[in-house]
C-alpha cells in the first residue's frame, strides 16, 4: 500500500496515512464543500489498510480545531469502521488531541469516546 | 439610489449588523467571509469558544443555503455548487446573531418545519442526545450532507432557533432562520 498524503486547505484537513509506520494523522479544520467526496479516498484507503493490518497496532492522531456537522458524521462512520475492526481483534488507537481552551473539541472527543469500546480512544489535552 | 445608500448603511449599523451579504453563495464565499469574520472576532478579543461557535453556526448556515436554496447558478441546476441566498451576522446587546435566508419550495418548507419544531421543544441535554442519535443513522434521502445542520445550530445557540417562512407564491417561500450566540 502507498502512503496517502493530502495537504491541508482552508476548509479541509491535512491527512497523512502511512502503512509502514502505522502512525496516521488527520489535523486542521474540516468543512469541505462536499465531505463525502473529500473523505471517500480516505475511507477506501483505510478499508484496504485494515484488511492488511494483521497484528500491528494502528495509531490515528486526530487533531481537528473545527469541523462541521457533515464532518462529524464522517468521523462517526470512520470510528464505526475502527470499532468493527476492533471487534475482530485488530488493534486500533485513536488519540483525540485538542487544545485545553477548545471546549467544543473536548466535548466532541468525550462523546465519541463514550460510543466505542473495541478500540483505545484517548483524549489528549494540549496546554499552551 | 446612491443618496439612499448611506441611510441604508446606517440602518444596518443601528440593527447591529456587521455583515450583510445577499448574492451568489459558494464554498469560496464561506471561506472568504468566514476568514474575515474570524479575524475580526480575534482582534476584538472575543472569547475563543464564542468566536468558534459563531464561526461554526456561520458555516452551517452558509452550507445549508448552498445545499438547499432553490435559486441556483445556473438556474434549475440542483447539482450546481453555487446558489443564491442571504447571510447576516450582527451583534446585539452583547450577543452575536447569525441569520441565513434562501428561497425554498413549499414541499421543502414542510420538511424543514417538521425538523425545526422537533428541536424547538428540546433543552440543551435533549439536543445533545438527539444529535448523537441522529449522527448514528444514515441521513434521509433529501439531505445533502449529514442532515445534522439544524441540530448543530440549535445546540450551539443560546436561545431556541427563530425562523420564518414568507410566502412568495403557491410553490415557494422565503425561509429565514436566526441563531443567537
């Protein structure tokens, strides 16, 4: 599998998916014009990646300063995929990273973490 | 016409309107106006959580107009990424208000009214729970995004969403919706 790198834009996040290190990043902001279109290649990559993951641990570092409601649904769908993988014994770790003053990011992270049991969902607070 | 514009601008100022845009709206407009709005709020030293809420509501409102306005550019192309609508951002008595406006068909009006009336009776906790519930299921066939925009707006608003449908003709109405932060 190839590395998938997408540069950040004003309304879409930086995405870095690496099948060699198994450390991945989604960071910045997410409010693209069409979130399904933007995230489709990412979902395709993730699905193939998970199939080939085997025993390795996959770490997703997610740091989104702001995301719109469409993106919130996308994240939910993505976490559902990880949850299913977790149920099959795959090791998935999510680090939900947020700045301590960003109450919305913290709250969304807490809500996501409550919904999932079969992956490790860490809330990582950054203080300046 | 020119002589009346200063008076018009002063009326806007009196109503606390910072930003008033009526015209073709696309993602470029969301990004452009969004940027300047954020910068303005930052320079005014507004609490960052408040300015993020205002920005979030602004994006949801704008993207609703882009997705659902019946006025498209070019006309009648429902897949076009440019639509016609209105967005107003202002400040009144220490709070921000964001108003979105666009033409809708009366069929859309019924669907929107149904969604909004469900929300109007919910408190913050109920809205949060409803949002989480709706986010888990697939959006209905009429939704272009995730179908969560109104819930997101209601969650972030300090008061229940205020809205109006102004009849235009038998088929269409002008829909406006106001959020306060």
